[in-house]
């Protein structure tokens, strides 16, 4: 799905994906918000060489998209950028979209956030705002291209950030349900 990784960008000590993503793999089940049981205190992975395919295949948008600004490394910015296929109704092929997860309120102050979001909107890429729920609960996610269009067209950085701030507040009040993992075995559920 992705080409080469962006040169000079390494995960290093970042393990945001090991905490903030739901992993529902037959080999590993973990709801969002909980640290993976294989994450070591130094942020390394205890099973790195034999980690599940889900983990082996995942790279965040900071690693895969050159236009995502350098300061948006997830563990520094509290912004996790991911790729997501949007499945349009009818026959058109799926379109690649970008999900911006704002992990904390501090993410709104991340250097390069407004510019990166605006670049995706201006390129007509489907852009989603994702706000995690409490650990183990679903998140809120909404496509935000339309509400950002005016601020992007007028190059209004403060306007882009204001829309993101207001959308984050609304998303925090959304209905949350416990995450149910499909690949969990009967012994794991007991």
C-alpha cells in the first residue's frame, strides 16, 4: 500500500501506536488507550522479531508521507497521522484518506499541524479528525474537509486551528461504547 518510508524518519523511542491504536489480530488483542503487554519500559518491543503481521505492516503517516511536517512525530506532537481507505458508494475504487488523531489538547499546538491538515484538504484528500475515547472505548471520527475548506482557501491558519479545536471539543462529548475485539478467543474473554 505504501512506497518507501520517508528518509531520515525513524520510530526511535516512539511507541504511540503501541498505546493509542486498537490491535485486533489473532496473535495480539489490545483496545486503544492501553499499552501493549509487549511494550518494554524503554519503549522497545519485547517480541519485535516475532511481532504480529498487523504490527509489522503498520507505519504511521509521519513515516510514510513526505508532506507531513517533521515536527509531527507522534511522541513529540501528540498527533498520530494514519492512512485510511475511504470506500465510496457505488463502483468507484476506494480513495486513500488521512486520519489525524489528536491524542491530547496539546496536539492543537503542534508545530506544523495546521499546515499539514491544510495541505491534505487543498489536495482534495479525504481528511478525518479522530479523537480517542477513554482507554478501551471507541473514538469519535468525522470527515472534516468541508468545514475546513474556507479556512484552507483563504490560508487562514488560525481558522484551521479553530475548526480543529471546536471539532475536538464536540468529539469529546460523543457517545462512547466499549471496544469489542473480533479476534479474541473464548479463553481471552473469560
